[in-house]
């Protein structure tokens, strides 16, 4: 992510109302826990870390036991399966085959589930993975959206949103938000933020921000977006402020340094959501305390620069 140098220019146009959000802060909401999974085995392949964004420190969870042995293994955008402590993601091993892996958010143990395949043929262009509240899981390539069997890694084409065709960007950021009850995607060509329906492939561009390289993202229980990218830090912003560079909040550089393109916020969704699934199981690690300041906010669409 590129540090914001100035307030992004543009005119905000009120589009549609969304629920009240907490003001973006490095203090997570109560009981939320921030995690990252490493890329390029600086310690162990697919090592899991908990993150204290305020202190800018990371703590290893387990020792990566069960991780693949490839030296160039890299965890990408993933998601936690509701009702479990398992975080699923695509592991780019650099050898022409992508794998579906999962990390246990309590123990840090890693399980390699299997190679990603479409009708028995390896698929090595998968960029990101997201899971909905009912456990439905999806992955994105440059152009396609596939449903994924989390027990095998088998993929089934469900739609062709063609994110790359918009601004020649890859959809590295892909996550579900429990506050708005929607999937969102951020592509890295023009920093465009989309609301996205995986089954139909319909996407609505909401805003854009070229000051941050969003290589993975997640939403906390207040609906704020968390992201990481090329820099050794994490960032957060309220969804409705995505296009306003002055509203983004960056942590200091993380200590120790971890190369990561995979971020996740674990929490228990509110009971009143009445979700089909039982909700996320919060890992029993020390969560960061937070005060959330509610505020009315209108989701805005920013005029695209020429």
C-alpha cells in the first residue's frame, strides 16, 4: 500500500445509505482479532500471526506445523469459514499449481487441502477467496468467479465479472461484510472498489483510490475495511470513506517484519444478524480493546479521474 501523500481529489456524490459505521481506528472493536499469514517463508511457510495494529507488533501463532515445503509458498486473500476456527486461502507455490490451504486461528497449524482444479485440470490464476455467511465460498481469477469446494479445492464456474477488463487490474481484494451483508472487491489497476454478487457476476463500482495497493482485505465487526499490500504495515478505513485518502489510518511498520498478502479480522457476528451460519468463532487470543463511534454515513461515488 502506498502511503497517502495528500487528500485525494474529487467530488463526492451521495449514492445510497448504509448502516452507521464506527470511525476507522487502529483500535479494533471489542473481541475482534486481526491476523496475517505470511508470504515467502521468512520463518515458516504460511506462518500465522496475530497483529496489534496500535503497537504495530505481530505475534506468531503456532509454528506453521503442517505447512507446505515449497520455498516460494505464498498465502493470498482468504476468509474464515463461519462456525469454525479455520482460515482458508489460496497458496501460490510458484510451481504452476495453486493449492487450497487452511490455517487454524487458534493453533496456527496448516493443512494443505488440495490443488485447485477445474474439471480435473489445474487452475493457477486464482487471485483471491471469500466466504459468505452461509459458508458459500468463491474465488476470483482475472475474469472469472468460481465456487470452490473447501474439502477438495475443486472449482465450478458461476459467473464472468471480468474485473481485469475494467482498468487492467487484478481483483486481489475480495471479502464479505456482515454490516452491509454484501461482497466487495478491490482491483489493483485503478484502485476501484466494487459491490459484487458472485453468483450473477454483477458488479457496481462504488469508489476508487489509487493511493493504496490493496493486496488483501477484510472487514471488522463495525464494517470498517482493513487492508495490507506492499508495505510492512496494515491500514483501515470506513467503507464509505474508501475514496478519501485522508480518512485512511495506517499502522507503523510492523515488528518483526512479515511479508504478507493475506489479512483477516476474526469476530462473532451480532446475534440479531440471524445469519444462516452460526457465525465466526473468535480465536481465544488477546483481542484489542476499542471504542466504536457510530456515525451516519452515505456511501459515496467518486468521479473517476480523466
